[in-house]
C-alpha cells in the first residue's frame, strides 16, 4: 500500500491581489504551482506548530470521536515578525504552468510576497523575474497573515477536523498508538507529513493610461505558460500551499 504523507485541508483560500502594471509594454498538476513553506524557522517539526492536536472517543455517542486541532493565529504567534512574516521560507514546485518555469527561482527560499509576485509575473509576461513592469510590488507583501490565519481558521472547523482525523487513520499512524482513547485524549503525530491547502490568487491587471488600445489588448491576455490563462487582464491562479518540516 502506498504510504500517505499528505494531510489535505479542503478549504481554499482566495487571495485577491491586483497587479498594477507600468505603462511601458513588456512581452516577456491541477495546481499551476506549489508553494512549499518550511516550518523549520519557527518550529522543530509539523506537530509542534499546533497548540493542541489530539483526539478521543466521544463521551456521549461512542460511534463518534472528538478532535482538537488548534494553531495560534498570527497575532499571538511567538515572534511573528522575525520567524514568519516576510521571512524567506518558501520554495516553489512545478505544476501545470510548466512553460518557462525555469525563470522562477524555484529552489531559493523566498518570502510569500516574492513568490506571489513571481507567479503573477510568470502569468502576465512569461518570465518569473519580469517584475519591473509591476508598480505595486509592495502590496504583494501584505498577505502573510492571511496565508497563516487561513491554516489556523480552517483547522478550527468541525468538518475539517473530522476530515483530518479520517486522513490520519488512513496514514496507518492511528493503528500504532498504544494509549486508551476511550477515556484519554491522544496526541496526533503529524511529523513527516505535510499540511496542504488550495490558494486561489485572483486579480486584475491594471494597465497604465499610456498604453494604446492595441498594446493593452495584447498584454492583458498574456503568453501561454500552461495552466490557467490570463483573460482580458483577469487572473485566477490555483496554487497548492504546502507546509513541510
């Protein structure tokens, strides 16, 4: 049987971020990209990012189970500014947008903002480093709390908790715990697993008035780099966010 290493959180995050483009014309899986966030900068392993990760049989209905999955949001995150926010934690894996993927600095650890800019530049201009034409770069660096808090909030919903427990059982790890979960809370062991959720980066290319109509029509449909396509300046990029240790 294939070993299960992915814990999938089926609750997409929708990030809206327009790309305001300068006036000069520059033509440069199921997910278009995977953002891999290494937790090593702020935790020794995946399990340690949880304030509480435990389960037991339900006291009232023995056919059911109870699950606690709690991760502290960014505003109570220990040393947030120095360990996560705008820190270089993210690499990127190739997905459906494979054409000219080599123009992304895939293996270099970068910030979330850097990665968002890279994939938007890749979609708009066909090159991950074609960012001089984007004049609102700083806005892309404001989404770190949104990315982290979505993980926290998702795990605090009952359907996600139940789904996580079912996936945990499927990994085979439940079978090897030796404690009594009828009366005792048992700690999850997520070490070596990944925590994944979908992110949809959507926005609109806001072109400068200095562009002619022909230039605007050309740049607003972008090159085809695979995966989802730019359409009349609108983009909706599917990204898998993956937390690893």
